[in-house]
C-alpha cells in the first residue's frame, strides 16, 4: 500500500489536485482529514467529470467532483480480504484505515501485483479478486 497518503481539502481546486497528483505520482487523493475522509478524487474523476465537460479546473472545487462512496479495509486485513472487498464492490482501490478509523494508506490492485511480489501470493489474491460471486454462473 501507499502509506500516509496526501489528503486534500474539498475546497482544493481541481487544477491544484491534479498538480499534487503529478508531484507525488499518483492517480487518487483522499479528501477531508486523516480522521474524517469525506471522499476521494481520482485523475479519472477530473478528466471525465470536469475537463471533458469544458470546466475551468482552476475554479472548480474537488468537493463538486469527488466520489463520495468510499470503500475501506483495515490495515490488519489480509490481501485476500482486501481483494474480496475490491471484487464485491467493483473497485480497484481501497482506503486503508486503522482501528480508530484514521487513514493510514491506500491499497490498489496494482500494489498487489507489484514486481517483487511472491507469484503464489499474487495468484491467490487474483483468484479472490476475480472469482465469481456465490450463485453466479460462469460464462
């Protein structure tokens, strides 16, 4: 996971959020405070919801374009549990929290597939992430 992610204010402009993403080489920023995340903003949110609609990113605020539905896992969850959450919610990123609910990181599917990962561990996690839901019929 990415530990201690940069968290931005909902009042941040989309342009400044984009600049921050470039500076720290990421495509997602939690919005709010470490103890109270109110959403996430992704590079895709900015492009699809604002840029593609001709919005001025220097004037538009993150609060109006962020995704408010959050999916989280606990920092003590296994990778398999995190992969299950990703699959169940059709997401590739999770906010990682501690026992008090404070943000401690971001876990992405890409992190799971990192270059130095154990192939058996990756295989096990990918099986969790891609297995059919109970009752679903394979195609």
